[in-house]
C-alpha cells in the first residue's frame, strides 16, 4: 500500500514517444482523444478483445475500443479525459494476446473508484479446467489436476517451478523480487526475478506453480500491467489494483504486476499497489531531457 508520504521514483519513458516539449514544459503523451472521454458511473468491464489491430498512434476507428499494436504488445486507448467515479470499479477482459493496457489522456485523470487488473485465483484441486487468467499483461497460473496427473509450473518469465518428483506444494511466482517458496513438503521453488526499475518493457506478473499429483489446486495468476499517461493532472482518491491471484490449496500465488503513472502533476490520497509477491508503482514528473 502506497500513501502520499511514500517517495516516488523518476523513470524514463521510451515506450510510446512520450516527451517533454521544453525544460520542465508540458508533456505530450500522444493522445488525439479519439476514444472520447471515459466516464465510469457504474461497474464496467472493458473488453480489450474489441480493439482494432493497428499501430498505437492510429486514431481509434471505434471510439472507446482502442487499438492493439502487436509490435508494442499493448492495447492503447487515447482518451480526452478519464473519470472513474466513487463506488464504481473498472475491470478488463483480456485481449487474446493478453497484452497490457495503456491509457494516453489529453486532459486530466481522476480516479475516485477502483481500476482493477488483478490476476485470478487458482481453481480448486482436482478440477481439469484452464489455468487461472492473469490481469492484462500478466501470465497464467499453473493448472492443478488431481488423480495420477501432475499439475504444471507457473507461466511467464518468473513462473514458479513445478515441485520435484514426490513434492507436494507449489511456490509463488516471481517478479522484481522472488516469489514465496513452498511452505511445506518437498515443494517447488519460485522462478527467476525479472523486470527493470523503469518498468520497461511494460509487463505484468507471473503465475504460481501447482503441487504434484492429487495434491495441488490450480495456482494464482499474475497481476496485470497498465501505463496511465496524461497531459494534465492525475488525481487518485481511489485504488489501482494489480495483485497476483491467490491459490486455494497447496499451490502458489501469482506475483503482482505493474502500475506506471506519467503526468504533469499528481494529487494522491491513497493508491494500493500490487502485493503478492512483488510490485512496481512508478511516478514520472516533467523532466529536463528525454528520457528522464
């Protein structure tokens, strides 16, 4: 949990050509406002699969649907402004590529409700179903199949490793820090750490591992990744969530994802960033040169 007395790290942005026009001048985040103004007054799921495949700087053909740039591996929205009202939640349905989300905003961003990109919880032991789905930009949790079949390791660059023969419990996924090892039995180990202090590339968390045959439930999926860049002020009185998913029994949780904020000014009361088992939340202000 990050409060207003927590120091923010400066970061450079090379992802979408975000530049400062002069020394400590106005940022230009590249938004033409073609997705219109996003105003959330009721719980809303944004379906990322509806984005048209195009270069990120292409005006959105259908306002509010965004574009998917496969070269950048991102679903990009170019909003005029963003307002998420209190007592409302914005969530996302993944693009087939599971790409992260980018909001480029010509004006101000005000978040009084919740923007959620958390990974899903692992499924119950013995259920032969698909692995848990991550937040956008994250990676799936391991499947957990009972009987004589083993579960699997976690997906993603920091996916936890399947326990060795005879092991029972699965470990948690890694990201900027190592995931949580299996707490008992001859269990699995976390995957390698990855990512950079500048969160470049924009990428989410990795999945946890399941246990061995008959013991493991499905593991939690990784939290998602979002970049919010605004020419104006970013005001957050609500929450931004990119938690890793939990696991119900003998499997590992997913690692937390990434939240990156870029703007000229911030007004922030409370931001809750990802927790399991690592996270990144960065703030960039105006800078003298590009990159900062």
